[in-house]
């Protein structure tokens, strides 16, 4: 039986680091990058624990800048 996992892509340059996506994630997949900033000077969101993503899209729904896309990947 195929297993479905989630994958999140963040448009790093549009992200303003509001942290709403990390708070909304039920699996604690997302976090803010602490050591790097984007070209606008913001710490941006990234997948800190990609193996936990279930593809629920909660992060994308709460993102005010629509810079998150969620995909569902089928693993065999």
C-alpha cells in the first residue's frame, strides 16, 4: 500500500517570518531559520522536520503572504 507524505515549499524571498505557519502546523514541521535572513532582512520559514509532514495544508491556509505551497507525495 502506498504511503502519502507531505512536502512544503516556501518562497523564501516573500516570507516575512510572521511564524503563523509554524504555530498552525499540528506536526511541528516548520520553524523559522535562526541564522539566515532573506533579501528583505526577515528570518524565513523552512521545513525543520520534513519527515513529519502529513500534507494537511494548515500552514498554507494561514500564510498571509501566500508564500507556502503544500504537495502530497506518494511513496511506494
